[in-house]
């Protein structure tokens, strides 16, 4: 005779997977924040490039 499914165990496995994914995502966010604070990335690199090209030229 087959055993009945253990729904509690299945739910726990799903929850562990969700928690692992959430922690990995948070680690990536924390690393990105640390990089920005260390000066690794400019907050708005496009703004600097566009400011030069947005100046009107008079002929």
C-alpha cells in the first residue's frame, strides 16, 4: 500500500527554497549598495553624458 503524501514536508521544502532565493537576492542588493558606497559605480552616468549633448548650439 502506498503512503499518503506528507504535505507538511513538501511545504517546508518549498519554503526553504523561497527563503534561500530571498537571501541570495538580498546579498546581491547588499553587495551593490556596498559597491556604490565605495565609489565603484556612479549613481547617474547617463546624466553626465547627456548634459554635454543637451546644450543648445547657436549658429
